[in-house]
């Protein structure tokens, strides 16, 4: 005790007291923390919604309205569901850079955790399609041939035979499906983003969606084998004709010019 | 002649000579060889465009024969169990299944298929360019009008042979193309439905289409084409080849190299070069990957469905035409398809008839073996460029969706551009081309009279700077002035020598008007005369 009182006027005493006080406060907080944790467990969802709303206010509200009710610049998000948010933000389409015929895919700047929070907030506005789990969209063991048949029946009229993409009216387009993740393909079918019609489970059951995903992964992927050589974009006879004219006939004319330039000459003696 | 008698056969002739003698005794080859072995052909790369077509045609026939060994022209439905996984278990016609087999299970099948198809694309493109060469150099003039028509028929038959071949695999892309054609047939008033029923053996698509197209594709059309190719070549031999103007070249001679050995070697070598280039392209670049398209089913369709390029302008005509139709007395006249069909026919007919129209305007009955330089026939050249412009614009129309996606444009904007440009483009092209031709004629005239600009600047004693013009050689001056310039046809005096009034017919008036447009003042630059040249070079110093 003497030692303590002897040093009570030491220049560092105040600092020590402050540290002790802080430690005590921290300890007290730690003591109360379990109760706080229990509360958080109950409202993990609400916390995500809370965080999502913050992200929403920054990135989305200017077009979709402060409460997701929609404005003249963007549609209402009530009832679009978390799957729509996961697709639109996950592929970088949303937040949109500028208005236009169609919002293009671009680099996504949100982390998956942030996307989940945004999705949680938008899902809280009204019931809609839920972000699929890997079990739902994984193409493992799906029927590729049947997927191809379904793709040609339901998708090819806009996306082309193998999903190379195609034009729609007034500058809109069906984007190419090369290297789109199975999750995003699934979500697009589920929610019908932008100009695409939606294919809910009542119309196209989960298994058929998997078949289609498996087909796209087989025929339109970086690893897809092209047994005929370079695919020239896979968009059909237009690129083939252009190639045939420029490189086919072009090189033959070059050869003809070369042959004509090398003619027999009269021998000079 | 080779009438070897017993008396002079003491020494034994070499084997080759004996074989030749044997053949001559039965086929008369010595006479043929004597007449043709030393046949002269002029040298110019553009004269080899026809060879590209001939060789690619031969390649198509050779590869086509190989394909017939494995292709089943049948529309019986079967389930696919070949080696291409994404089609396993899909129901399809035998035609499609056998094309998949050719692509994946027949040794060399895919390469041969691709050579066949690439060669067809190049064959048609080659014919197009060959025809443009003949057109722009005026090689279609007398005596070659009939050969022009043969060539024209080859182009049109080539288009339809290509179309029927493209339809054979019965894949979703080609089926869409056949459906398109059936729509065009149906749009013909009165006869359309009958022709469609006759062609497809009932309702589209029926079960006969592939087998019928097969015999058309491998027998009927190529048979006619082969005959036309032979006739085309015989006429080239008979007329002798045309040549560009130059010293020593007249309408009555051909300056060049003999068929044997020079052209035999060149042509033979060129064949292998053509085959080689096509084989390399076919080995490296996919064409018509039917395995990605799936079997044809009338309830399925894909975007980006186009025909091969040579049918592209027909596709364009239909794509950009507004969907007009007239409904009267329970019948529909689909103008949206029928008008394009008529325009398609008119655009082709325009090429076929042009030599006769020009001959009528010039009234020239003489033979022409010296080619025109395109600039020296400004109106013809401008008309040709106008036609090509219309054609190219329609190709853009035919690929409007691909242009939309790849250039990030609105498909509607492209369609409207094509609609306007189809009418405005040829007019602009005509005017611009004609001005360019006249400008080039002026330049030629200038070169002949004043010589070539040497780029050397000389300062005269009194300080003036002049550029030294080097006079052209006599040969160059000859080449630049060898062309003939027509004077516009006149209607002639409207009163004859007896003072009786003569009324010119409407055709005469039209001809005079067209002739003036071709050869009147301002539509060609008078070439320099000898007097003009002498006056300038007679020593009055520099112009």
C-alpha cells in the first residue's frame, strides 16, 4: 500500500489510472457481451437488412426510390426477390452506369457479403424468387442433350444456337452466355432480368434448368472443344462469308498475283 | 500424221512416241495438239480469277463424291447414339445423324466437309469477282455475249446448288433457311401454294425434302454446271483470250505465252495452290458447325439464322422490306415477301442483260478483243459500282442482327439505313464513280500531253520555279491512248433527202438519250489527238 501511495504523484500515474479504467470498462463490456451476442443471433437477418439498406441508400435509391418503391428512372423492387438482386449486382449490371436501351454487364464492385446484404434488404420488401443454393443450380449429372433440346426450344431464338448472343429491337440484345456462372444462368431464368422472360419453376422445373445450364456449359465455354478449328465467333454464315471473302478469296487472289508475276521470260543470250 | 509403214520402222520408236502414235490413230490427238498446244494466253493476274472458280469447282466435286459415300439422304427419324455427347438420345432425321457421323465418326469426314463448304463459299465469291473483272473491262462485248450468259447461269446455278447443299444436313439453321424459301415460294400469287406442295411433296417440311434436294444438289444442278463449265472453256479457246491494250496488241492478235509448256505448268501449279489454300483454311477454321445447331424442328428457331453469303442479299431484301400485304376476296398477297422476290430476280436479270443493252446503245457490231480500262468506260463502270453497292447494302441488311450486336447498334436503325441506302447508295456510288473515272481520264490525258511529274523542281534564270515533267515513252503513250471513244448516237435528220418528214420512234429517242449519257460531252474526256501532242512537244518551251 505504501508503495502505491508513494507513487501516486508519479508523472505516469494518471496514464496508469486511465489504462486501468479503460481495462475495467472493456472488462465490463466483455461481461455484458454474451447478452449482446444472444441478441445479435436473433436478428442476424435484421442486421443484414440494416446493412443492406445502407448499401441500398448509397448505390440504388437514386433510381429505385428510397424504399424500393421505384421512380421514373427505375422499376419498383418490391417482390423481385433476392435472386434478382444476386443476378443484377453479381454480374455488375446494377448499379447501372447510365440509362439506355439495356444495362450492360460490367465489373462487379460489391463483395458477395455485400450483395447478400443488399439481397436481404430487397427481399424484405416483398416475397420473390430466392437466391438458389448450389444444389439447385449445379449442372452435375444433368442431361446435356435434353438441355440442348430445351435450349433450342426456349432460348435459342434470342441467344443463338449455343448462346453466342443475338440482337433484339431498338438496341436491346440477348447477351452471349459464354462463361456465365451456373448460378447466374439459373437466376436469370428464375427472375427474367431486363428484356428476358422469366421461367419460374412452375413453367420450367429445377431439373430442366439444370439441364440447360449443363448444355450451355458444354457447348459455350472456354473449354468447349471446337473440332472444326477456330469458331469465327460462332455466329453463323455472316462471319463465315466475311472470312471466306477476305481470307479465302483474298489469299487466292494474292496467290494469283504472285503466279502471274512469275512468268516465263525470254532468255537473254 | 502417224502412218508408220513397215519400211521406215527399222529403228524402234521410243515408248512415249509409240503410245502417242497409238492414241493418235484412234483419237486424232496430233491434230488437236497442233491446233491448241501453242495457243497463246496473255498474262495478267485478273485472268486467273476464272481459274480459281474452276479449281474450286473441281475440289467441290471431288470432296462431294467422298461425302456422298457416307451421307444418308433420308428423313426417317432415328435416335442419335453417335459420339457427339450433347446430341445423345435426341430424335433426328437420318440425314442429320449421318452428317454428325461424317463430322465425328468418319475418318477425315469433318475436314472433307469443311473443304467442301469452304470451297463452295470461295467458288461463289470467285465467280462474283471473275464476273466483275469481265464486266469492268468490257470483256463481255461481241463475240463473248453468249459466254457471259454461260457464266451468269453458272453463278445462278451455283447459288442454288449451294443453297440445296446447305439444306441437306437438315439442321436447325438450314431448316430455317428452307422455311424462308418456302415462304418466298408461297408469296407468289396463284402458283405459290401449288409449287410449294409440289416441291415438298405436301405440307412443309414433309418427308421428301432432303431426298429431293439431294438429287438436285448432287446430280441435276452440278450436271448442268459441268456442261456449262465445259462450254464456257471451249468458248474461251474458240474466242481466244482478251488482252489489255498495249504496244503490239491488236484486235487481231494475242500477245502472251503458249499453253504448253508455260500455261500448263502455271495452271497445274495454280490448281494445287488453290487446293492447298482451301485445305489450310478448312483445317483451321470451322464452317457450318451443324453439331451445335441441332436437328431441324419447325417449332424451334435460332437468332442469327442466315443463309450462306451468296443468298445474303435475298435475305436482306426480305429483312428490310416492310411487311405489307393485301387481303382481297379471301386471298392474301404478301407484298412484304413477294416484292423482294421480284427485286431479287430483277437484280440478277440486270447482270444477264447488260451486254445486250450496251451493244444496243453503242450500235457497235464489231468484235472486241482488247479490254477497256474501267476508267475509259465511265458510265459502264459507274453502273457496275452502283449495282455492287446495292448488293453490298443488302448484304448488310441480311446480316443486320450480327451488325447490331457486334457494332452495338440498334437493329431498327440498321434496317432504316439499309432501306434508304438501297435507293440512295447506288445513285451516290454512280455519281462518285463516274467523277473518279473522268478524273482519271483527265490525268491520263495530262500524262500523255505533258509527261509524268518527276518531282524535280527547276528554277529558271528569271526566278520562276517549274516542275520538270518527264515525257512518257512511246509505248506508254500508246497504251494510254489505244482505247476507242464512241460518239453519241444521233437520231439523225428528221427530214430525209426528199424533204419528207420522218418521225423518230420512241426507242430511237431513248437510245439517243442513253448514248448521250454514255458518250456525250462531259461523260468522257476526249483523249489527246496527235495534233495536240505535236503542238505541245513542237518546241514552244514549257506549257
